[in-house]
C-alpha cells in the first residue's frame, strides 16, 4: 500500500490515474475504464477534502481505507485488463 500511502500525502496526485483512465476510456470506450476514471476522480476529491480537514476535522482513524485501498487496486487492475481488450465493435447488421 506504499503507492496509496503516497496519495494520502499528496492527494491531488490521485488525479493522475484519473486522467490516464479518462484518456484510455476516450480511446477504448469501455464502461469499466470510464467507471475507473470517475471513481479515481471521486477518490482524489475525497482525499483532498480529508487532507483539508473538511470531512474529518479532528484526528481520524482511517478505517475507511481498509475498504477503499483494496477496491482501488482491484478496480485499477480490472480496468487496465479491460482496456487491453480494445474498442468494442458494435454490429449493426
């Protein structure tokens, strides 16, 4: 979880994977990749608000990360594998 720990120190860096997934989604048109892009964006906003103390004004126990971190890792792997399948062709015949 070293990479995700880095994102807690620099929460705006979470926009980097979001931007990459948006770029991949525009190219592949895969729903899973679009979902990963939006979820990474939501996570970046969430971590930024946590770092500002908006969502957690006092010292917080970050138990939420026990669910969020594995979810983001699995989602990232699934979205990357989905993007390797390429663009979905639609048969209109």
